[in-house]
């Protein structure tokens, strides 16, 4: 009885699988070669049109291994049955990428096939055929730059996880550049090269992006060297939550929760011993993003940044990390960046970014001046009796 029951179960399972197999085969009733007999013939369709498929290119893609039927449902009577094939569903295989796309800025504005050609070797369309459909000005700028010969948009921008230029960390932007330009020769002419590279963005100097501003990031200050040789360790959303609890990470500085940081709030944060484990690190960045890349000689002049007076330092923001890894920026009161440093109007306080040799020379000059005045006063006191006699 047990053997009969097992045999019956096996028979039922086998019949179920065969029915399922028939269902699967019906969705791909036509083989890829049969599809290409029509869709691979440019006399049936416009070459380059959506219904035309270059068989040679398609054979070199990963999709060719699965065949046309893995994405397109047709019957044996296609196209005489008059039924329009269902649209391909990318999330059947690329669920993670589709999920990223749904959470980014491209969601609702672009579909997979707007950028990807599923029948081509590379899969990704050229910039003017994909990104240029919506970002025509940026693509036009880019195609006229030297970068266009060596990289495409997706080498720097993730087309799936798309976030705003202002929500992206400036350090992350620099990582994209360093991926190809590691060891760029700034040290040949730029003093304290390591420090400068962590206090400005590449696009601030190598593009004509407008609106130079300072964005302050919250960094962890454990084991940090003066020159930041170990890199900037940004505080994460979790790090700040441990400091402020459930009040929200922005309450760390924006105490009254009005979405704006006043000079008094900035001073309060800097002087609060409760937050000694974190501090602010300023980065010279830009309000806009340009794709006109190049070497601008005026950036090699120190006065481009260090003699700009308060104009380059008036507009600033504090970037707070979000749970998803993006950043939200709060505007800071105009002039607040200089005020905590006790800087005078129209004067750029070089502060810790100045050269050590210049700092030592400056201290020697001040010490020498004070010493000379003290020595002169001392001699006058000691010789006052002799001077009275004469």
C-alpha cells in the first residue's frame, strides 16, 4: 500500500510538472531563430527601430542565452493571431536594479529601455540616445569635453540609484574622480596637498560650476591628525542618533528645529563638551554642477580662495546624514562661518589651513615685536635715575 501511494504521488507530481512545462513552453513557443527570421530582417522593419533586432549583436548578449521567449510572450500563431506581445518585465531577473530605480529620481520619469538596449552587446545606449533624451544640456556640455573620449555618463553616475547633486556627499563626488585620476600631480605646486584635497571638491576647480559655497560635514574626531592623513571619518546617521536620541540628527545643531542654523547655535555646538567626539569639517563646493571639464589656470592662484574675502565664505550649509546614506543640508546664517573664528570683516581667516612655516614665522614676528617692546620698557625703568640726572 505504501509503495502504491508513493507511485501515485510520483505520477501526480510528474503530470503537474509536465503541465507546467507545457505552460512554460507556450510562452516561448517560437524559438529565437524563428523570431529573428522576421525581426532580424531590416526589410520588414526600419533598421534601428524598436522592432528590429540585430541578430549578430543579440547573439553576444547575456539575454541571448535565455532567448526571446524569456521576456516576450507569443503563441505559435504569432503574428497572425493579432495579439500584441506583452511588454518585457526586467524585474523578473533584475529585481535589485529595478528596486533601486523605483527609489531614485528616475522613478516615474524613465524606464529601463529608455537607457538600455536589451538586444545590443553593451546594453547601454550612447549618452545622446539615453541620458541626452532628458539631460540634453548636460550631455552637450559633456560631449564637448575631454572626458567624453574616455568615459560615459554611467561611469560617474549610477543610473539606478539616482540622487540629487545636493544630496550627495562631496567626498563621494571626489571618489568618482579619484577612481581614474588617483595621484593627480597637485603636490607639484600645491602646498599641503592632502589637506587641500579634503577641503575642496574636484569640480570646484576643474569645472565652471557656479556658486562657490562651503558645506560643513559632521566628522568623528577620534585619532584625527592635523593634516587629516587618515582621511575624513564622517559621522553616520547612527552615530548622531546615539548623541541626540529620538530628537532627530538635525537637532544636534539646529536646537530650535526651525530648519535654519543661526550663529548662536553654531557657537553652542562648538562649545558643548557633550559633543566633543564630533566636529565640523568644511568643504569648498558648488551650488550647481557643470560638465564643462578642464584645467583652469586661475585656480592655481592662491587668491582664488584665500583672498576672496567674505564673499566666498558667506554662503554655507551644514550637511546632516540621512538613514539611506544621502545628506540633507540646512542653510547657515550669513557670515556665521567667520564669526566663530573671531574674524574681522573683509578678512579671510586662514586658520589651520595655513602653511606651518608661515605660522612659525608669524609667531616669531609677533614674539619679536612684543619682546622688543618689553625689553625697551625694562631698560627705561632701570635707567630712569640716570636719565633724571642728565
